[in-house]
């Protein structure tokens, strides 16, 4: 009988040691999984931040670009009218994409003025008095001024027209 209690005592000592090994294995597996997940998440965050940083830098470069304006002399034209003589006196500035575009427009100013005068004088007073009429006129001016100055030439890059004075009499 002496042997039986010794076995029982020996078995009781082995059980906690075996339970300790399985707990250690479980902790090591969990720690390894956390390291793998952390590395994957860190790598993903690094690449996403890197891409986002480039987009942000590109966006900041676009915003930092100064606008270039070409101021035009005032225009006074007769408007088409059945009610009698109507006149339009307008002063405007053109917004262009860079100094090279501004130089091209300044170098071809007689053509620019002629195109705008022909466009303005073809309008009726009622067409240009409403906000919608002015918005349409802006689009038409951009289209006319953007046309090439020479046959098969490059289009100008006019991005906006701003009226600084607009009087219909």
C-alpha cells in the first residue's frame, strides 16, 4: 500500500507541472498572434499614411498655386434691342492658368477684344440683365477667348471671367 500513495502523490505533483506547460504554450501563442496582428496593422497604417501624405501634399501644391488675372479695358457696346438704343458698359478680368497663358492673351489682345465685342454686341439687354444671362455670358466669353489665336493652335486655358463693372443703359 505504500506504493499506491506514492503514486498518487507523484501524480498530483505532475498535474500542476503539465498545466503550467499548457498555460505557457497558450500565452506564447497569444503573444505571437498579437505580434503578427500588430505588425500587419502597423504596416497597413504606414502604407496608408504614406499614400495619404502624397495626396495631401499634391492637394497643398494645387492650393498654393497663385491665380493669374488679365485685366481688360472697359467695353462699351450697343445691345440688340427693339425698344431703342441700349448700351452695355462692362469691365472684366480673365483668370488664366499661369503666366504663359497671360502672356499669350496679352500678346493677342486685339483678337481677344474683337471676339468679346462681337459677342457682347450680339446680345439683347434682357439676355444679360438676369443672373442666368450673366452666367451664360461668362461661359461664352471663356469659350471665345479660349479658341486658338492661330489655325490649328493650342487653346488658351481661361478658367474664369470676373465682371468688375456691369452697366446696361
